[in-house]
């Protein structure tokens, strides 16, 4: 499913998996480029078959994925990376602050549930980097707080934000800030939401909650709420 009919080439890949003994619905995203799809986050162990099914429904094969971009190192985002790399050979990219956790040089911050097989990182990214896509430039926005090098992705041609876990949409509110119990540095996370509110945004995709019709005004409200 495309994030919006006016945003060609950005596809949500919602899958439901068992994670830590509970059922978890997550939303990785595929972004179409001239080279094939870019996969934004993988999901936990067991997610790869669901990703393959979604991609085939879009006319792609798993082997067409040439780049995997990880928003951060939590196990529900990268735990399935090792399984994916057994089947395909994409470039793996993440923020330079996240790379040591993915490669196993540092233990994941949030405990045993997030322990996963180490995987290589081929490309370390920083804020402002852009990837050309069918939906226009996909810009890396540094949004630390939930994780030290968490990134979100902004499509300025369509006012579309892929928030990762910098925002969530799976609670009573249709869109809110990151969950404090899973966010080690809420002060930095609040600053990150403020950074996102300064962008031109009309719709948001959250890893937890999927697509939301909400824009910069709502992001500014969330920023104020988090500042307390």
C-alpha cells in the first residue's frame, strides 16, 4: 500500500510478528528508486518472509532490495537483518552513532530483548544526506533521543515524514511522541520532535502505528507537550 496515492514509490509493509512473547504489528517501508527498492528497517527475527510477500505484491523480489537503511538499532527494527543478509546482499546503512550496536561492537542499549546477531554496516550516514528516489530526494534527519543516532526520513517533494520511532501512532492518540519507557533520553527526543516540526510535513509514517494524516502543526503541539 502506498503511503498516499499522490506519493508514488513509497510503500508501507505492515507485518505482525511475535516479539518478546507478544504480538507486535510493525511498519517497515519500501521506497522505490531507479536501482530498485530501498528497505527502511527490517523488523525482528521472523519478519523477512512477510517482507518478501509484500514486495512480491508490489512487483519486486526480495533480491531487488539494494539498500537497507536502519533508523536505529533496536531489535524490533534490526533483529531480522541477519536473516535478510542470508538471502540477499544489499548495502546496509545507518547513522554513525548506531553502527557499533548493529555490528556488535557495543551491546544494545535496551536489554536482553534487543540482543540479535551482529551484522556488518557498509555505510555510516549523517544528517542532511540524501538518497534519490522515485518520490524525490529522501533526506536523513537526525532525531536522537529514542536511540543515540536515531534518524527519520523526509520527502520534501511530498511533505512526507518517515518518523521511525521518533513518533508513534499506536496508542489512544493518533500521533504522539516516543514512549518514555523505551526512550533513554527524553530531553533529546523532545528536541528531535521540534526539529521535525520545523519541516514541511503533511503526513507521517510511524514504525509503530503506520500512516497518519498529520502535519507540522501537530508535531509542534507534541513538541510543546514533551517540553512540559
